[in-house]
C-alpha cells in the first residue's frame, strides 16, 4: 500500500499497555497527520510518557495497532483486551526508529561527544554517511536550533536549555517522519524553557509532524493543531486547542485544567 | 634490653636477592593483570547476559572466588588440585591460578558494574536514533563504562600485587620469598623485612597515586549538568 | 586417572577443624575490635588540623594500606621482637598485624564517612549556635555513622578473609589446621575442599547479611 499524502503519518488504534498487573494504557486511539502538531496532556501517571515510548517501541505495546508512515509495525498474532496483539522483531524496530525522532525529558546527550558529534552520530553510524557529509548536515541542524557556535562544546558545558536544543537537533538530523517530545521542558529551569519551546515552534512552522507530551499549555494552545487529554490510560477529550483548553466539555478535563495557574493565551 | 644495632649494610650487600624477588613479583602481577582484563571481560559479559546458560555459571564462579579467601584458593590449587588431575603443579602456576581466578572474579564484577552504571537514558537515546546493539555498545556504552571502571581496576591491580606475597608460602620466587630465604641464611630479619616492606611500598605507591589521579580526572570530565 | 573422593575422613577430624574455626574467630574478633580503635585513633589524627599529627597519620595509613598483610605479619612476628626485645607468639603477632592493617583501612572509612557530610550540615548547626561537640553528636555523627556502615562491613569481611594468612606463622586458625591435617593424612583434596567450602558458606552468609543491611540502610534513607 503506497503512502498517500492524505494518510496520517502516525495511526494508533486501541493501544494497550500492561506493566505486570498495572493496566496503564487502556485502549488509546490517535492519529497525527503530516505537518500537524498534536499535544498530549494529562496528569502524572495518566500514561502519557508510556504512550509515547510505545510509539518508538522503547516499550512494547501489550496490544494495539501502530501504523507509521503507512507501514503497520509488527506481525499480528492474536487478540487481547479486544485489540490485536503484535509480535515485534528488534531488527524491524531498529529500522522504524530511524523514522521516529525522540527528544527525552533528561536530554540523554552522549557526554563523551561534542554537540556536533552528538548530532552527527546517527548520520555517521546509522545512515552510514561519509564524515564530511554527516558533518555538513549536522552543522545545518545545529544552526536551525541556534547553537552552531557551540558545536565543539561538550554537553557538560552547556546549559539545560542548550542541551535540550542539541537533543532536538540530534533527532532532527535523522530526518524522521515524525518527532516525539516527552515533557522536554519539565527538567529545565524556568528561564530556559522559552528557548526550547521557541525551537519547537519553529520546527512546527516548518512543517514537521510532531507529537508532544507537555505541561506547557501555552505552547499547546498556540502551536498545536489538536490537543488530547489522557486520563487513567484513555483519551477523555480531544479537539482543537480552543475546544479542549478553553471550553472543555468533560468534568475531568476541567478539573485538570484548573490546577494550572499560569496559562497565558 | 639492649638497643639493637641496625646493620643495613650487610643486608644491602644482597641486593641481587631483592631484585630477583621484585622481578618475580612483577612477573606474577603482570600475568595476573592481563588474565584479569581478558577473563574479567568475558566473565563480566556472561554475568551481564540475559541467557541463563551464561549468567548462572558466571555468577557461581564470581561468588565462589569472592567469598573464599585468596590464600585458601592458592593452597587448594597447590595441594589439592595436583592430586585430582594427577599431575605435579609448580608453585608459580598454583599462584597464577589462585590469584588469577580471584582477580578475574573481581574484575568481572567491575566490568558488569561499569556497564550497569550507565544510565538507561543513554541506551534509549542511542536506540532512538536507530542504533543496533553492537553500535550502541561500541560507540556509546563502552566508552563511558570503561572510564568508570578504570579506578576500580587500578585498585584491583594494587590488591593483586599485594596478593603475590602469598605465593611465598608455596616457594615461588617473589619478593617476600626471597626475603624469607635470605633471613634464613644470614639471619637479620629486622633489616631484611624492613627492606622488603619498603620495597613493596615503593612498588605499590605509584600505582595508588595513578589511581587517585585517574579517579579525579575521570570524575571531572564526565559530569553532565542538568 | 579418576580420583577417588572420600569425605569420611573429614568427619572423623571435625574436632581439629572446629578448633581451627575457633582460632579464626578469636583473632578475627579481636582484630576487629582493636582495629576499630586503631582506625578511630588514626582517623582523628589524620583529620586534625595540626600537621604534626595529620602528616604522620597519613603516612602510616598509606604505608599500611599499600603493603601486603603478609610482610606486616612477618615483620611483627620476626622483626619487631628484635626491636623491642619481647618475644611475640603467633597469636599476638597475628592479632597485632590484622588490627594494624585493618585499622588503616578503617581509618579511611571513618574519615570518608565524616568528610562526606555536606558542608551545609555543619553550617546549619553552627547557625543555630551549636558548639562543636553538640554539632558532632547530634548532626554529623549520626549521619556519618550511617554512611560508614557498609564500607566498614566490607572491610571487616576482608579482615575475616585475612585471618587465613596467620597460618603462615603457624597460628592454629582454620586453614592452618586443615593444612596440618591434610599433610598428616595425605588427603589434601577432601580436607582442603571441605575447608574451602566451609569458608564459602560462612562468607557467603556474611555477604548476604551485609547486602541486606545495605539494602535496609538505602531504603531508610529514602
């Protein structure tokens, strides 16, 4: 099946995840179309991070169908919780991960490599590009996040916001079909959050397909096309930012939102 | 009670004996360290593996050699092992086996600990850009892990050199043995053993300094500020 | 040629081995006690601000840690008597050597424990107007002692393993008895293997106990 421009980049159907007895994700459906920014909000423990980690298979889903760039991932092999169960092979997943970029809350930069080397690593080792070309593209990506002057610095010398932007450039360098952001500003000092959100907004405006888990409701309101509220493993409400953030229909959504004091829009 | 007259001159006449002993000590230590590096990696990898076939024997080996005194191991290899295999065993090899296997067990734990100390985020970041297991280990995990292991290995090296002194009891020509032999022939144990102690210190202290220096150097380099 | 194992021998002479075990315990426990005192003393000297105290202490600690226990044992048993004109029996020499060596390591454990307490703790107490003894007793030591427990236990573990070296000066601890027995009876395999297993069992249990305590301390802290 050839991917159509109108097909969603990411299509998730009935995603379930169990951790032992804990049923964390209880059937989540989600779609992200090309060029869309989708935000996932919810309280801690709702399963937001787990959901994201299933998309690039850091965790294996217990059940549910995931289609990335038109390709269904894994082999169907039965049902559970009323949803199809898939068998995954690490080799296929390793390949899939080159199309799914991930930016982590803890940055996870490689401390023994410079910023430039961090960004280049995927191009050099995974895409097997020649060094000169990898370096050129890495520099371009660092420029995009505004850190070209820090190219030869080690992560320990960079601020949290700078490290996170390098992490974004590293994921970007792989030219993924979709980028996942896992609460990427939650570990940052408040004054450093802005630079990261700005970089993300620029990416969104350039047409990157993004799935963002965040507490930054301002960002969700101004940049996202769609907002989903995840609570106790299911999507309670979804819609445009205006709908979900300004005029929520569900009680739980309202309850969640009243907890936020600095919500500027 | 008379004040003993120190006669170092007499003892230093026999510097060749001490030199011979030191050489023997270094020989033993060198082979043991090499064995520990190679063996430690292999056993450490097995210990770290998720396959029970590798993991359990490795764990048993490590626990066995860490929870018995090294002297017992040396004695066993010298007296018991030859009887089992029906062959004579030279003290040198018994010492190698006893101390060497002991060192391998400790090194394996250092190796495993080093790998495990690498935070999960590093694995995940490498995975997230599509790296396979081999590339991940080679480029991301091992370079960081090895840095962390070096101070511990340096300590183990010091312990290994100290342990070679036990080989004196099974007639291996190393420093303490040569000292003993000399003491038995010219009977000046005070001067002789003082010299032997000094020589051990002079041999080991540089290693300790190296270890301190490495520890400091590696601690500063790697810190990632959050 | 397949070796014929016969463990019956060992059971017949369990008394001898039991004596050896007691011998091990005797020097082990004494060395632990004296070693702790020595360690405390050395640690205090090392942490003192007077260089006349701290430098010699540092020198002694480093020297004791960087030389094999064997040479210290031999020196104390063969050389020291000449120096002080007093004959030492194997028991005394073993206890002294083990105490002194462990003392050096314990000193580092004690020092490490105290120095690992964050400066803010000292400052917090001082800001409240506490005197040094009060500060030490109520704020610093309780925390420091907690941190010292795991490495102290590890070092004690090493000490118990070190008791085997007393066999070289013919002190009747477990390994010595087993070597005497095996050479007398010409059955080194069963006897030595048995003794090795004995050590394995005892030390593994000790190791598990240590890990348990470490685990509980970790849990209590968080």
